[in-house]
């Protein structure tokens, strides 16, 4: 009889099935994604939460880490104690913590969300953390940029678990020397290394905030500009 622990793949499969079954009548997409920032796999239960993760968490250099599957929190008001689930707990580089909730629609005072909003606001106040709600007014304007990051993150995912220390160190020194440029410049300077590895490391550094890449005008590619942030 095999008594070994479940494999990573089986854990992911079981978690995905559990998320799928918990949707009930909700027919939104499920996204299984890899986050270079947390070096973790996450299951996102909607397209809106995918955009939120890409733009406001993964690509946001001010965010150090996050949890998009936090445990339920308890909130108590004058009437009752409630358990409520957040969509993300975010940890910023400046030490601040922020709680996020993602909703459909454009009405920030949607009556059907009032009970949840009240419970989460009270809990955040008691925990002395910031609380922010996102809806289509926040997500639709950044959707194109977010999906451009999806492509870029794929390069970092391709070298998941690989250090490439020598290449990484040379790349850092090159960024410090050049200060700015585009992806093509970097590949030309680092031509002794596999280009896929170099690009994967570039994306890791962009996500960590060492450099800034600009995806506001076009998708990620050889002409994508970068700037050293230090």
C-alpha cells in the first residue's frame, strides 16, 4: 500500500476540483496560475480576479507578497459574528498590509454587497489594515496591460525553480551599467546565454522591482523598454 504524501500535481488537481465544485451555479472561469512573486500556484475563480492578480498584485512593484486564498476572517458588529472571505491579503514593501475584495459591476454601493462590505470594513478597522474593493471601474481600464503581463510572466514560469546564478548576477550588473534600454539590447549583451533564460530572469527582476518594464503601449517583446530602479 502506498502511504506517501500526495504529489504537488495531485494537490493542485484536488484543489482545482474543490474550487470547481464550490462554484455552484456560478459559471465563471477558473484560472490555475503560477506567480513568480510568491513562487506559488494559485487558483483564481474568475476573469476579474485574474486581471486583479496580474495588474494590482503580480505586476505592482510596490507589492512584496500576497495571499489570494486567505482563510475566512471573523467580523463582529452589534448584532452578530460573521465569517467573511477576502479575495486577497496584500503585503507591501513599506510594511503595510491591505485587504482586497473583487466584485462585478460598476456600483460601489451595490445593495446586495452591503452586508459583506460592512463585515469586511469592520474587520479591517479592528485589524488596523487598509481595505480596498475593486470592480469593473478599476479592472476594465487596465485589462489590456494586465493580459500583456500574462505573456511576460510565462517566461518566468518557464524557468521556475531554476536559479541561473551566474547569468542572474551578470544581468544585474548590466542593468546597473546601462540604466535603461530595451529587451533586444539585453539579449545582445548576454548572447552567451540562452535567450529564454535571460528573458525569464528579466521578468523576475521586473516583478521584484529591480527594473521597470513598460507594457502600456504594446505587448511584451524585443522592443519593450526597461529602466533600472535600483
